[in-house]
């Protein structure tokens, strides 16, 4: 029986969503999979999908403001403090290496510093597999481009890139990759896995499927977003942990992908998961742009690939944002009926999950 330790960072929820999809699929295929994450909120999210996880530690996390704008200096300070403090990263490495003794692979999703270090060191590198979005890798490697001395950005890019590439294997994903994009047994390029939507019929009313990750906590933004959707006569199925205390919002919804697949329009930040759902199920999507590097890259790619979308940006003016949302939703909502792409979308989603499962299990069966 293949034994896998899956480490999913709890920043936002894309890593955890991908983890629960793959953990369920791997277990169904006969693998024994343990899951660790980096916060109590992450554990609670996974429990909503039937996954019990342990916390590695709370010491590593990216920092964001209430509108999902990345706080770069605070994030860099957190990462530097985590790596420099022997009671933090070294302790996590010690915990991971103990757990790894009984496992064939350590899947790191995405770029936990302890796993990056373990992936370049001889005692563990043959078992470490990195999973990450292509846009996230570029954001990580370019973190110090144009900052500080001219040599530091390129040096950081080369050093961290070498550390990532030293591991057993890498699985780079993107919402628009094709299933045949693998390079070799060490470098894989796969489309982002997507939840399989249920075939339930539409409710008979126009609906927007809204998902905002936990970094969105500004109630003024949420209220303006909901008002803009209502202005064009759509109801909204709203999910967002940051708004769990607000009326009409759910904290976690395991069936969100089903609502999205049947919706007239999706509303979300431009993360890989949301764009993948929109791509697979043929739904138009309103992208809520914020200052987050990898998501900005995703939005540019959506434009280049002519994904049916509109963008909105919060600038501190609730009425302006409400008008942006209303115009974007109105421009997208009059599309093809959902039944036109639902069946093929379900097939595509299953094929994505199956491809990930097959390749990860093949790694377990292949000598390092």
C-alpha cells in the first residue's frame, strides 16, 4: 500500500481544496494518506470535506490585509523569522522527517519552507514532491526582483529555483494546461484538479456563485459586491470564511463547485481553483482583482486565453465597486445555458483528478 504524507499550507484555501480532492482520490485508489496543514482554520476547512488533518505548526504564513492585498514586508519578515529561528523551521523539519520514515512520499502543496529545505538534502530529497501553480512559482522566485542591491533578486531566484528543482519531482499546475503536458517523471505539467460537480438541475432562478477566500474580511467590500449582483436581478450563493458572521454567507460549502457549474456567473478572486472551475464547466467569471502577484498573473493569462471574464477592483469607494460588479455581471450573465457544457465538464474534471492520482501513485511505485 502506498503511504503518502500530504502537507498543504493553509494560506487562502486553494492548496487545501486541491489537497482534499487528491487525498480522497488517492485513498479511493488504495493509498494510505496522512494530511498536515498550518492552522486550526485550515483543519476546520478540511473537516468540512471529510478530511482529518494535523497541524505542523502555526509559525509560517503569508500576510494579507482585509481586502486580500499581500503585505509583502510583513510576509518577508515572517518567512525570515521562521527560517532563522531554530525553534520554528528546524522543529518542523524534525517533525516531518519523523513522519516521513513511514511514508513513500512527502507532497508539499505549496512551497512550505521546511519542505523546500528537505527537498534539497540527501536524507529526504528522494521522497519530496513539490506541487504548485506555475504563477505561484514565478511569484516566489521573483519576490525580490527590483528590491535591494541589483544582484540580490537574481541570486535569490537562482538559489530558490535550484532548491525546488533538487527534489524528487515537481507537479506544476495551471487552469489551462492540457493533460498531455508532462515533461518527464520528475517534471509534470497538469491542469489544476477540479471538484466533480453534481448533476442537480438549476434552481430555476438566475444565480451568481460567489467565493471569497478568508483573506477577504472587509464588510464594505462584501456589501458592495452583493449589492452589485442584486442590482442586475441575480441571487447569490455566497461562500467566504471571512464573512461567516454576515447574513447570507456560508463559511465552507463542499458543494460550491456544483453551484458554480450551474450558475449564470461565478464571482471570485483569480485563483487557480476558481479559474479552473470556470474553464472546465464553461462558466463566465467576474475576477475580483487585488494586489496578489500570482493572481495578477492568472488574470493576465485569462485575458490572453480569452476566457470569458470581466474584472473588478476595489478602490475604497463602495458605490463605485457596486457599479463595477453590476456592469461586469450584467455583461456576462446572458450566456449559454449551463446544460450545454455540464456533462463534458464533469468528464473533464474527473479526467484531471484521475491524471493526478495516476502520476502520484506511479511515483510511489518507481524507485527514486
